[in-house]
């Protein structure tokens, strides 16, 4: 525990569990976290779907209501993200990409929230021999792992570019890279645009999520390590330090809860924005008109529509 108190990074980073003789890590604490997050998202999704499903006709208008509070909460998240965030950006492609984008949101959110639970510290107190060897089978923050955020960003980059080629056609996709510039400028513009869509934007997604999860979680670990370090001091020093540290940690915990939701939303939202940027220009104009008519009919406005263009 003294080692962890002296090094707050140890509370957050990935820890190997099963290591092969050649040094390769076969299983780690973050892998367990990701497995748990996946099972939670699947179980929560199937349960919410069963409770949101339309009931029998004999129930009247109540047949359209979600059957419990959890299902209602998921339904609110789903409808808001689909209708107010995704649809103004992707228009008629909304139904096609909503499953992927909402899976991104809920999976990242589940991992962010799991990272706030001190699973690694509970593990280290329970399995002291593994803790002494700096090994653990659960704990840490998976979305703090650059390999994890990088894999998410790589998948997003592949989806974005394949969707762009399918929507525009390969010729128009390459024309999009030039932006109508003279042919003389193509050797400079095309590599820059390709790097932007294939490398720079996915890397920005990965680093943003990684940096935010790392900074906040380490700050929380630092604040909670102060009381442990103050145990050997006098009451005159230890008590005030403990009170201030715990109060600060509670405040940061609320901030981290907000950041956990925000970063899941930002990753999903920017992926949708990048998808919208690789769409036929004619469809943009048609979709703007269609969105305006739809908004006029249902009484809703789409404030994010302009962001797509």
C-alpha cells in the first residue's frame, strides 16, 4: 500500500495477470474490465429492450410506456442521441449507423465508470502476493490504456472511410480529397487529406479519451493517497489533511462522473461528425431541406445540423 500511495499511477494503469515465458501478456486487468463492461452493456441492452417493447393492445396507451425506471432511462438516452445528435448529422443514414455509434457510447461509458470503482485496490488488499508482483486480474481504467483507445479509434477510422467510399464512390472520394483545387496542388493536398481521415482524426479521438481518463483518475488517486501518507504523522497534521483530501476527492469524483459521460459522448459525436463529412454534396442540400420540413412538421429543431457541414 505504501508503494501505491507513493505512485498514484499504479491505481489507474493496466496490470498484467497471465504472462508467458517470452514476456507476452496473455491476460491483464484491463481485459477483465473490458469483458465486464461488454457483459454489462449486453445485459443492460437486452433487458432494456425487453422492458421497452410494445405491450398488448389491452393495455391501451400504457402499452407504449417503458416498464421500469432503468428502461426509461436507457430509452431517454437512446432517443436523445439518435434524434438530437446523430440524425441531424447523418440524416437518411441514421438507422444504418445508430447501432454502431450507440454501442461506442455505452461501451466507453461502461469502461469509464468501471474505472472509477477502486477494483484494483480491493484486489491488492485481497491478493497481496499478486500485488507484490504488480499483477492483477481486474481493475484499472481500460479507457486510460492507449492501446484500447487506439483500437477504438482505428475501428472508427476504418468505418468512417469505408462508409465514405460507399457513399461517394471511390472517384468522388478521391475528388473530395482535393476540394476542387488545381491539379498542380493534388500531390500536396491528397496525402494531407488522406492522413487527416486515416491517421490524424482517429489519433485525435484516441488521445483525447486517453488523456482525459488518465488525468482525472490520477488526480483522484493522488487525493486519496494523502490520508495514507498522513497516517504516520501527528493528529495535528493527519486529521486536517485527511478531511481536506477526502472532501477534494468527493468533489473530483462528481467531476469524473461528468467527464465519464462527456468523453463517451464526445467520442461518439466526433465519429458521427467525421462520418457526415464524407457524404455526397447533393445529399447534404437535400437532407437540409428534408430536415427543415421534418422539423417543421414535428415541432423540433436540429441545432447540430450546421455542424455537419
